């Protein structure tokens, strides 16, 4: 019989830079960090209060065995938001329906990376049915150019950490500096996005997640997307603030907040 001990932060076998940072942040908080030796649930952690940081494949592989509650934004969240914060038309569709499009559009799977998220000149450039099933959900949006993009970790409607991650579509990492005038704009617009999400029917977010925003070439702010905190890179964000969001976003089912139940990731049955 397994006894319940102190909380554990479980990291995927391939530990990223963010994973290393979270390991240190967890240790400073008195949490034990454990790197999985394989893509299976470590037997010694079954029955323990486990939190997870890793990608969707790892989460799906160990989630049921470790009784994890994994929170993620709704797949159609971006398409439900008002134009005032998206800055472009966004539709939630299927890959089959999108294969009928004629003009250019930015197409991406909402969460799992089943194919490349990018601008497709027309439907002939989309992955064929022999590669990706036509029922696969996708987000289709008007093409916009983001000059700068930022990632914000959110917990209970408040930003706990943030970082710049791209300039003109290329990776460019920099921390948010309180004395930087741009930082105040980033935080103000993020609050606007969170308020719009909370007040729009059927467009809420889980209590912990990641929201990406960007400054367009027209000089206006727009939301890019929202993702699961437990599977998102922290870039130059404060690891302690990232950890706050990660712990809530992927933890024991017994600790799940009632309001977060609609945002649970559906975990597959895993057989050897």
C-alpha cells in the first residue's frame, strides 16, 4: 500500500530549460522534483500527490495512472472572443472544411501539434487526409503580422509571470521589466483579454493557463492564443511565477477546483 507523502513535481524524461528552472523553483519551495526515467508513470509516485510539467504526449502517457487533473483552455476559445481583443476574424472548424478555403489563412490545431501552425497560401498546401484526419479541429484566422509577442502565465485571473518570446516571428526572448513602458501595455492588454474572456458567453478560461498576446504591424494589441500552463515554455519569465500556474494547472484530481472541471483534458487509456 502506497502512503501519501509531500507533493512532487514530475518532469518529462526530456527536461527543457523551463523544466530545469522549475526544478530549482520547486526545491526552494520545499517540493520534490522527479524526472521520469521513461514515458511511463513512475511506480513509486502512484498514489502520491503529483504535479506535472511536460508535453501532451507525456501527460497522456502518465495522467490516468497518477490521477492527474490537467487543465487546458477550450479548443474554440479564441474563436469565441470579440474582435476587439482578437484583432482579426477567427473561426473554429475542421481540417476537412478548411481544405475548401481559397485564400491565405493562418491555420493551426488548437492544442496538440498534429501539423505545422502557419500561414497556408491556399487549401492545396494543407496536410492531406492520408496524413491528418479530416475531423481534426483547427483554428482558422485572418493573416496578421505580429511585431512582438509575449507569454503571460495566469492564475486566478492574475498574471504571475511573463516574457517576450518573439520579434517579427523569430524567437527573441527577454524578461518583462517593470521600468519598461511596454510592460505596462502588455499587462494592461492582458487584463483586457481576461476581462473579455470572463464576460463573453462560453469563453471562460481555467483558473491556471497561459495567454499569448502580440503587438501587430498596425500598432494594435491582439491576443495570439491560450494554452495549458503545464505544457508551455517559460522563456525569460520568473520561474516562481511560472511554477504557481503550473502547479494549479496539473495536479491531483482530489485537489481540483469545482469551477475547473469543464477544462479537464480527456486522458486516454494507456496499455503496455
